[in-house]
């Protein structure tokens, strides 16, 4: 296994995910180990290393991902009153695959609100 959970597990189907939104190039799903009560991850279906290293992807791929992030964040805001959108880079990026977290609520403790 590599340091790309999304390609290795979520996108391959090895780890089942609960899909929130999907386009031909983007998948949004509930995080498999949520940190917040509402915690959705949005990823491109093709491997893109990070926001600052697009690899062989182009800006259109980033635009497609951000369009889904925008839609998911709007839904979370409408349903929960607020949303945050986060991406991590460098040593903060555990999985070396471009991804955005769309979340709402206070951090969970021991897996519970």
C-alpha cells in the first residue's frame, strides 16, 4: 500500500464509502474516520498529488473538484448552518492525493459528538 488512501482504498472499492456526490471525474463521500459530526471528503478520481503539485493533471481537474466542493459545502451550510473547507499540504497531508474536507460541527471525541 502507498501513502494514497484514496486511490488504494476509497477509489478502488477496497474500502466501502458512502457517496454524497459523484461526477465523471470527482467523488465526494463521508469520511471513513470522521473528525467532525459532518465530515465529507471530495477527491478527483484520477491521482493528483496535491493542490500545489498537480502531477500530470490540468487546471480543469482542479476546477471540477472545486465545483463539487462548492456544491457539497452549500448543501452542508444549508442543512447545518455552517461549513468549513480544508485541504492539507506537505507533512499535514496524510494521504498524498488531492482532497478537500467539507465539515460542520465541533470535533468529535472518542468517535462521539
